[in-house]
C-alpha cells in the first residue's frame, strides 16, 4: 500500500470500528447536528462580530485546533492559513512570514515585518516574537489583505492577532496536560482560573517543552575554530579509516597533517533541539458593567541550541568542485580537464551515509532568548452610545547567541554571535467606539509606538578577521491617527470608510561598524587584534574574546536617520442578500515603513600598493560614504468576496478574489557597493605576496526594487455533512509577477553561475553581471495550495467519545527567491546551472490524531503523528550561495498527550 494511503486507511478503519461499537449515540441535542455549525466570534474590526458576517478574509482557530495540529508558535502556522508561508532564518532565530506573495527578508533590528503580529491587540515588532509559545488562547485570528486603517504598523498584506483567554468570574477552573513523543519530546502545560470575587478574577497558565535534536549532528575537531569544543573533542582520536571515506573537511584540514575522527553530538543539546518555557498571569477587574480592565504579564524563555541550516543533498550532488583559480579538480585535488560532479555532495563533505539531516560543526549552538511583556486592556462605556478603549503594551527581548555558519560545508570557518542584544518597545492606543444600534458604527483613535534597540553582535571569519556591530541606540518612533466607520445605507447594504495617517522616524545614534584583523591593534594588549592564519594562536584565545567591543577598531559610523509619512485608506461595501449569504468588496492600501541601514566609508587608496592615502593630520582620505536609506513599500488591494451558510446550516463557505498592486518592493540582500584594493596572501601560509587585487565591499542592505502584480483566489469551507462528522480546509490559487524593469546586479551564487572570482562577482561596476528580472515570480508564491481536514466524533452511552482526525496538505512548486534561476540559464557560464536552482519543489504532508475523551471531557488522551509520510522540505536559507544549505523540516513526529480538567 502506498504510504500516503496508510493514514487514510487507518482513519477509515477507526470510523467503521467506532460505528460498530456505538450501538446507540447520545441524543442529538448534546451532539453536533448535521444542520448546525457553531458561531465563531472574531474581533478583526476591533469589535466583536460573527465570522460569517465580517467583510474581511479571516481565518480563526481555537486552542483545541492548535493542540490537535501540534502548533505551539506562529512559525508552525503556515499550513493553517490560506496563502501564508513561513520559513526560518537560523542565524537570527527569526521566522520569515509571507502572505499572498509579500514578505520581508530583513529580519534585523532595521527591518519590519510585512505581516503584523499582535498579542491581545497590541503590536509586537520583532519577528523573534513569533517564536513565543502559544498556549491558553481563546483564538488566533489571521487576517489577509491590508489591515492598516485599524491595525496600523506594517499590516501590509495581513495581520495575526493572538487572543489569550480572559479570567472568568463565574467558577474555579484548572487543567494540566502532559505530552511525550519522539526524540525524547516532553511537554507540560497547565492553567488555573481563580474568581477572587464577583468583580475580580485571576488566571495563570504555563507551558514547558524539551526535545532532543532530530539532526544527525557531529562536532568536527578538524575545523579552524575549536575553542568552544570540550577538550576531549579537541583531542579526538586520529582518523584511521579508508581514505575515500574521509570527509571533505578532513581531507582539506588546515595545515594538512593527520586528521581526527568526527565526534557524535549529544542530541539533547545540539542544534534544532527544544528547551523553552513560558508563563502568563492575567488579572481582570470589572467594578461595574461599564468598566473593565485586564492586566497581563507574560514571560518566554528559550534555552535551546538554536536552529541551523543543513545541506540540500540533491543540490549539492550536482555541484562541481574547483580550486582557488577556478580550475576543475578531481577527488584527489588534482586539476581535471572536465568537470567532476559529486565531490561537494553530502557524503563527500560529511562521510558515507550522510543525508539532509547531517551536519558537522565546530561551534556548538548556544541561545539565550527571553521575552518579557506587560499588556493592559482597559474598556469604559462612557455612555450608552460611546466606549473608550485604551490598550498599552511594553515588551523587552534580550538575545545572546553563538552559532556555526559554515557547518563544515565550505573551506571558510565562520560563526555569528549576539551579546545581550536588547530590543525594548512600548505602544499606546486610545480608541473611541460607538456602541449604539444606530445605522452608523464607528471607531476613532490615536496610536503611539516606540522601540529602542541596543544591538551588539558580530561575525567571525576564523582564519582572517572578525567584525563587530556596535549599535547602542537604534530607535523607531511611530504615531498615527485613524478612523473607520460603517454606515447602513439600507437594511442590506453597508458602506465602510477608513483612514489612517502615520508618521514614522528611525534613527541610529552612536552606531559603528568595527573590525578586528591582522592589521588592527588590540588596545588592551598593544598587539595585533587577530592572529591571522595562525590556527594554534587563534585557538588559544578565550571563547568570549570576540564578544568584547573594546578589542575592535571602528571603521565607520552609522549615525543616520530617516522619516516617512503615509495615509492608509479603506473603501468597502457589503451586501446582505439574505440571512445566510453576503457579498463584500473593498479597495485598501497598506504600507511598510521605509528604513535606514549601515553607513560604509570608501577611502582613497594607492592602486599599486593598496595603501590608504592620508591627509595632513594623518587621517585617511574619504572617497565616498555609502548610506542606505530606503522608501516605504505599498500594497494596494482590490478584493471581492462572499460568505454564505448553505445546506440547512451545515456548510459555511467563504470565497475571495483579489488583485494587489505591489509598489516599491523592499528586498534585503547582500550586494557590492564599491571596490577596494588588497594585497594578496599565500593560500597555504597566509603571508603577503605583494600582488595587488581588487575586492568589493559587500553589505547586507534593503532597497526598493520595483513593482509587482499579485492575483489570487481563496476558498475556505467548514462542512458537517453527517452527524458528528466535520470537514474543513481551503483551496487557493496565486499568481505573482514582477511587472517593472528590475535590472539587478546578480547576487545569487554569482561566482559559480558566472564562473568568476569573488571580486568580479561582487563588483557593482561590472555591467556584464546585471540581469533584468522583469517577469519573474515573487518568492514563496505557489500557484496552488490545498488543505483538507476531517474529524469524526463517536459518542457512546457511557459518555465517552472517540475522535479520530486526519489532515492532508499540498503545496505546488514555487521559488525560494525572486531570482528564478531557471528563467535565466542563457546568461550563465557554468555547465550546470540547474545545480543552483532556487525552485522550491512541491510538497505534501499528512497529519493524524486519535483522541479518547472521558464524560464531560474531564480528561482526554490523544495519540498523534505529524508528517506521517516523512516528507522533507528545505526552507529559505537567506544567503546568496545558491541554496546549498537551509533549515530542513522535521521528519515524522509522533507521540501521546493527555489532559485533565479539574
């Protein structure tokens, strides 16, 4: 039997066995009848409305559905929401969220997300906030399309609002849950609701999770930087196996000589493990029917090893190995007249048996990520017609991290680190809302947001140099005024108008780019800051040596600022055909703020010696300052939709057709900005040779790249065709295209595709490497996706229930990036351009659960299996190396969970 059919066959068998066991079922008034679907309440318009009567494309799901799908944070939600895609950037521990083809790949402190994240209606600015655990929630609302008039900041194409459960005055309530699964997975969670009085209640909840890594991880003492490895690993036995079984990194050990065994890592503390917890305490006070105040404190802590990228073995096997001069080489390192494939594959790099889940590092993963937040929600009915709402929030995120960046794939040993990088934000929103029953319902308000960031971190090229990012005061301020109203033109036709004016400003005060290399001096010792090309001396350095900004020399300052203003609008009509059917349409725009970037300085040099020219004071002569400031991006969307209830109330159907004009797209990538001269070093000894070559200053920056058209169709359904049986899911179609001329200096695997050296590849003045990407698809934009869930509830005379569930997800192929490599094969010099394809293959997955519920659901036990058919997908890697590496999806995961309600 095909693996795909096994979970379906299992569920069918469960259904038939349950029918055989259930001789009699409970009366239909205690079960879900075939002609009734429960009403879902949402707050997408900042007031409570019925989901099926809300003229917005919105998906809402409860904690029960999150648990059933095994979702614990935003990054796992992609398959739940139509036209939503989520990948990971391992180096920043940050999800990259795309919706309807629009995403932001700048996940640094300078970037803003394209999909706004809100917690209890309060904006969360840093993408790492999406990693926080979702637990004890009332519901999660995912809104698609511009939401700027009501939700403000950066809700360009959508918004996700996580709404936690409120304390309850009525009764004491408590629950506890445990979960165990593959890779030593252990999870506990619990809640307590305490009604202190008729007007005051407290609710506390927590969640804790640990899991071993699902990677096949090794520590490699043959790599350059072994300072972080325990002594027993540094002194691992000499390798004695067959020469052809040695890994590539062993064969190319720095300084040659004997090579050592790779050491199997403990999966408990290796990359892609889990070690996190969170808790929340909420207090609700309602002294009268007109006044309500909820105050919430929440803390999240991640002590895992962080994530890492692995090799895409299919891609790597197609690569051709070359030497430093660009010559083809064979397995022995000798020059070959013809290209030889496979020498850069997983087994060549890591050894026999290696696959997409194999990784060898010399820097163990370390992550200390904490998020503390306080949220206040105050509501006061000033009169029978008007309510005042004040939402305020404060959050602080602190992250320290060390992670291996080359993972043994390249000859360069690289790592990245962050040292107590702190991001503090506060937001305030004051609203006036109508509460009467008249034909006009309106909301008006003011919004203020401020973020203060102190980002300390760096990048280490272990053989040559280290860079430090000292950004003590990067600030963002945003203020806005907004209003939106809906007027009943007739009993059936409603007009909605919305407007928001926003002013944003960003500033860097005291920020500096700093470097430590063989030419700079450590002020603390008076000696060279970096022992370039001296492995023994390098590994005598303390593990925290590069964490200290005092050892670095400043090469440029980043003091810059920018400001922007924008007006959002929304014009919509909705028409109620009858009690069960409505149609709606709107035009609205959304914007993502402009931004600032690092400042880089080019100095005058003597091209014959690479020496820097100085003025009368001995200071270097500045040739140019490169300052990156970019404009806002704008998405204008035209949408036509319908929501209806059919088949005697057993089917809810929502369909949406949309077109978006995407202007001034922001794209973040590494690009060359100016050339400079350097004296070459001998590849083996690192000694200067006297030869002068040209290199390019390459920076990671965001720029506005042009215009795109986005068309799409979404259908969501919820259907109870039989008593206790429930189908739900969606089908989507999406078409994206860059419609403006986008002449781009190619920055994706350039050295390999064009077969040029690094200096030539990154030189911005080289017009031969410029390509027009007009007509390309946007990234993360599959043409078709589909999700189908089926749940059946078998209820028995004794009050027990058996609930099998199965879900199937399928996604069409698309692209990881906007480069669309396969559309430009004719411009490349390499004989194997397909080895650098950025096509993301089609993907499908099957999840299934089986739950046993006790009477009144006092307790339940549920078995689960996710990714039943053990499918694999590689996510966006964020770099320009042709996707040879990237985060890899979790293999088949299974386990058991239990809950008890007091």
